[in-house]
C-alpha cells in the first residue's frame, strides 16, 4: 500500500522471521554465537530464552541459514505433543523412515534414531535437534529428551539439543524432578529487549534492507517507538508498520512522534499521552503552588495591614455611573472607552467571536445514529442523485444496478483528491467504536462532513487522528466492464479510453478514433499517469480509469476537491 510512496521495495516491518532483516544487536550477536557453538561443538543442551517478540525465532532462522555442511538440523516448532509423537517428528525432520508398526513404540523409535545417529557419526555428520517454544514441552517429553542425550560414543554425544523458549522455560527446568536435565545444560543465554539506541538502529536497519534511501522516522518518532514498545522487536514492527500507513494516509513522507503515538493507540487499543506531559503537569503544579504561596504571603490575612490599606484606598469619584451593579467592575479598558466617548469620539466596534468548531469526537457521539452503513450510503447515493434502499441488497450491488461502481480501498487524502469523488470514510473513535461518515469536500487543510444536516469542516490533522485510510467510493465507469485495459486490446472500451484522454488534453475529438490499444495510446496513458502522479506503466488500470473519469466528468457528477471549501 505505502511502498511506492516511501520508495520501498518491500514491507520493512513484517512480523515474519526473515533472516535478511535480522539486526544483530550486541545481545542478539551473542545469542547467535551461543547457538552456533551448540551446533559445532559436542555437548549436551544449549538453552536460549527471551520474552515474547524479542527475536528468538528470527535468530533460529538465521542459524539455519548458517548451518555447516556437515550438520543435519531437526527443527521442531510446535513441541506440544506426546513422547512418541516427539520422537517420530525428529525422525521425520531428518528423513528417517519409520515402519507403521513402530510408530507408537518408544523403544522402537529410540532404537531407530540411535542407529541413524551412529551412522551419521561414522560419516562425519552432526545431528542437531532445535526445539522452538520449548516452554510448551510436557515434563514427560522433557524426560525423553534427556534420555536422548544418553546416545553417545566414548568421546562425544551423538545428538546436540538446543532448547529455545520464553522465560517460563527457565522456571520449567528449575523443577526438582527435572534437575538431571538442568545439570546437562552447558550453555544458557537470555535475550533482553533492545536499548534506546539499538531500537533506533533496528528501525533504520530494516528500512535500509527494504530499500529506503532516507530517514523516514524523525528523531522524536524513534524515541516514542522505544518508549511505547519497550524495545521489543515484534512490537516495534507492528507500531512502525501502522505508523507508516498513517503517514501515508496523511500524505506525509516523514513519520513524527504524534503519528507513532496514534499508531500505538491503534495497536494497543488505548490512548498514549506525550512523554513530556507528566513532567509538564508536575511543573505546572509547582508554578501554581509557588504563585499561590507568594500571593498568600503578600496578602498576609493574619495581620491588620489589609484592613488599614482598605481604609486608606480613595473612594470612587461621584461622577461615576450609579447604575453599575454590585458585581460589575470598571476595567481599565472600559474606562478608556468611556473617556473617549465623552470626548466625542466614536467607540470602536465590538468584536464578535466566531462560532466554535465542535471536536470531531463530539460530533461522532452526537450523531452516532447517522454513522452506520445505511446512514452513510443513503447520503453518498443522494450526492449522485440516486436512491439507496436500506436493508435491501448490498450497497455496491445497488450502485451497480444504477450504473455506478464501488471502490473499497485503503489510501490517503492525496489519493482521494486524485479520484475527486465523495467517499465514505471508516473512522475509529477513542472508545474503539467504528463510524462511517461521508466526506463531501476536501481541500489542503480541511475535510467537510455532513452530520445532523449541517456542514462541518474538520481539519485534516484531526480527521487523520480517527482515519487510517479505509474508504468506499462510488464512480461512473466509462467502459462496459471494469477491467484493466492493456496494450494490444481493441474494442469500444479502448475507444472510450482514447477519446477520454484526448478530452482531458483539451482536444475536441470530433473525428473517429481508433479502437486499438497501440503504442500511441500507450504514450497517452503514460502522459496522463505522469501528470496525475499515478504509477507510470502505460496500463489503464482501475485507478487510472477512475482518475480519467473524474477529469472528463460532466456537471452532474459530484466532486470532492475544490479550491475553497469555505466559500460555498
């Protein structure tokens, strides 16, 4: 969605354990070194633990990519199984055939595995068992794992075992009944979250691997990522991916700290205040207390000085108006106005305050009955001069029956301006409730919503706080069927494409035109795509057709983007 917008080749913050994206912090490098030691050296168990999302599985993937040629790896990703199933899985991972009669027999499975390990040792090969999510191993299976380490020659173990799991694995192996297994662990390593500097380096590393040529996240944004993720790589990935989507939807090429907080709010389902807010509150409280103390000291109500000062204060002049109420005050400003009026000057006109703009959160709460699917599509259909039937067939089918087509997409304000058609925006409020509102106008600073029969102009920044790009739009296709038009095609749809492009260029188009998608038409499509900041590929896809339909539409089609939304 946002890849081309930021100049990326692929998604940099996918949560799949891709070894190419492994960022070797000091702790991760040491953890990988421990695992490589476990593969290359004879021994019993190697244990790697870490909190959820700290990168354990990614390290395993990197380990597999660096496996020596003489090593055979049996990788078990889901160890929640019985002891026979566990042994059978090991055999399957390293390619040992097991007769049907031996699948349920522990003795047969151990004998088959033992014979294979002896042959592998004689051939100079090492067999390594890697168990991920090892905290899910049942104690009976762990005991069977311990017995596997008894398979040995006079000089070394035949099977090296690496256990990888969450901190609960340490508690599991600390049980008294498993002390024999714990004593055979020759290497232990715990993976901690990233530090503040490592978090910033981690984000930049993944962006570079994905093809970024500049710093997309600002310094404050990186600080917020660390604060909100506590340095856990998986959480960093989720927040960063959501922040990039939010920045794309707002048509911003630089991710700020505010966008990161909004993204974290979406991820965790709660709001996050800026990190300076608690300190500002403390400082503000201290200032108020200081001023209150100084004021109290100056007044000194415990002495009679205040009464003496009051007695010495001169009374108001007899010429002062006697109609003034007991609660009114004669301010310096009103005195000056009265003085100038008595001198014959015209008093300055009174300033009228503008009607305050209601926050979007209040509008959504007040008009919640209008923000469901039926309410939104009723308004959107009305803008096109057609009728929507609530509770009937789905809205897009109703639109198709009346010559319109639905586009359901995730995009940005820039994309909405390009399509130039009113759209239903899916908003999410602070309480997690969804609202569907119709965007009827859009300029560079404001978007207009029609709620309660009143037009409300909402700032783009405030609107983007509730909208992360999901929208539904109606448009009128110029072809018989909505499909991509490619070079080499021919027919009336191609003829419409050529005529529409000529119309967009200001040509009258009175003469008959070709219905063949030739090289000339390809160049026309490319020029149009270049002018409208579309992907320049010479193919008239759905996005190109929507933009073209908007560029040549008649006066009966509703427009979204105008020069000034406040003038009408």
